[in-house]
């Protein structure tokens, strides 16, 4: 249950600021970072930047023990971060681009910059990605660091069919497929295979204790246990067969412990656990604090138990549904209205707490996915203790949009 003292704290600290606004509670952010380190149990954590999208926060966490490297979500982003950190204490942070790129301009920028080539690794899962890089750079180019992505979904046999449980990412599933692609990379001039990556979304991205759905929770835990067992054996076979690699990356915020138990993994990825969005409210093993929240002002009182907020239609990506909408957080006891939801210019909320809301008051909400709120705000106001100590631009606030 939300702590109403938090509402008093948030309101008091931001009373001179105009809403809509977003804050990062730095105390909660630091607690979340410490808990991720505890859960990783000695494995370094590569920070998933798409779940943060604010350089101030990325830099803060990268300076903490237990965190090493960035998992960027686009090559232009990785190039930008590398350039921004040149000449600082983060100048040697390495950046793994989590998704394959077909951006010729960015690839040419990478090839032309020796420092960027040393720090940045791009993702491949087929020879077609090598072809794109060669097409962008010409037949003869300096070595590009590449990471092979393994499909780490679970594929149980159900009757006569083979199911696919997990995200649709790499086509490389079997050890034989991984060895064939690795051979093609190593035989091709201009490429250096340095890592292996796999994102087990069916474990990392699905809460195993959904509120009010105990049967679904039991099914999810059953699936995740079997998937993890299958994956550990398959990934170990691949790693042993590939030979020397600089890193083997796996997991996400929701699977830090499970992934960390796989001896073939050398680092885990995490980002959402720093922010604590509602998507991660349904896990048994951990419960991140809400570190980034946003406030909307009350602009109408159409009924005694209804307050209408300005703006708020910050819908998260994924399968469209109620669980992609923002969630009223403070004051406690508010909910969205089923016939309107969160809208482009207005968001009605209802509940007992709405009776005491007046025009000009503000309601605090939480977003479903961690980094996507930064696409809606150009800055986060940084709350330390009971006061705002600085304002940090998000990627958008720095004029950056990476997709």
C-alpha cells in the first residue's frame, strides 16, 4: 500500500514547480541499485539504458560498485554516450548494442572512430547483418566488434506442435546454429566475435506472482523453472563450443537470480529494477521501490468522487491492454475510469480519495515501463531527502530520440 507520507513529501518538495512534472526519488533509486547488486551476488550488472534514458541516472549508477558497462538500445545512442563520456571518468565504459542495426550512417561513424570501435559492440544473429555492415563500410574495413545473440526462448513440445514461449528475437536457437554463425563471423574479414547474449523474456519479463491470480502465478513459476533448466544446459553447450569470449550476457531485472545461477553467464543485464515501474510489482523475489513517478494537476471536478487530471495518456508499449496504462499512486484509493482511461489531454480518476481533491491539487502516478516515461518528459526533478536538489535532462531533454 502506498505510504501517504510520500505524497506530503512529494507535494512539499515540488510546490514551486508546475505540473505535469516527473521526479526521481534518489533515495529509492539508490536502494534499488543496492538491491540489484545483492541479487546479482557478485556478477557484474550491465545497465540497460532503454529502461533509464537519462544520462544523470546512468552516470550515477555506473559509478557504483557492482555495475559495469551499458546495454544500449541503438547504435546512434551508443555513439552519443561514448562521445559524451570522452575525457571523463566514464571514458572507458563499454557499450553493447542490444539490437541489430541497419543504420548505415551510424555504422560509418563507428568505423571512422577508433575509440568508438574499441568501446562499442554491435549485435548480430545472421550473416545478413554482416552483409549490411559490409555494404555500409565497403569490402575492406577495420574490425567491428560483434556479439552473437542466442534465442533463449523455451520451446516445449505440446502434442504435435513445438511451442515458442518467449520473445521473438534471434533465429539462432540450437548450438549447431550458433556454431555455424560463429564460424561465419570468424572467417569474415573485418569482424571480431567478442560476446554472446540472450534475453530470457519469459523469465525476466513476466512477474511470477500476479496480484489476484494465484493459478496463473503457479503456471508461470512452473514454466519459468523448466525454461531456466533447459536454457542453462543449452547455453553452457554453446559457450563451451564457441571458445574464448570476452563476455556472456543474460537476463533482465526479473531474472537476475535465475540467470546468475547459470555458470556460463559472466554478466547480467538490468535497468527497470532501478526505476521500479508497475510492470515489476508482481514478482516474489524482489520488490523495487517506485523511484520515478510523475504528477498531473487536477483541472476539473465533474463529480464528488471523480477528479479530472490534465494530460496523462502515457501508454506503455506491448500488447494493448489495461496493464499498459499508468497507475494512480498517490493519494491511495484512486483508479482510472474504464470508459476513458488515460487520455491525451485529460485523465479522469475515481475513488474515495477523489472526494478530497480540489482543482489545483496534483495526483502522483506510476508508469508501466521504466524508460518510456522519459520520452514524455524533457527533465526529471531530482529529489534528495525532502528537497529538489537539481534537474536532470532526459534523453529528450538533451534533444535525443533514438526510436
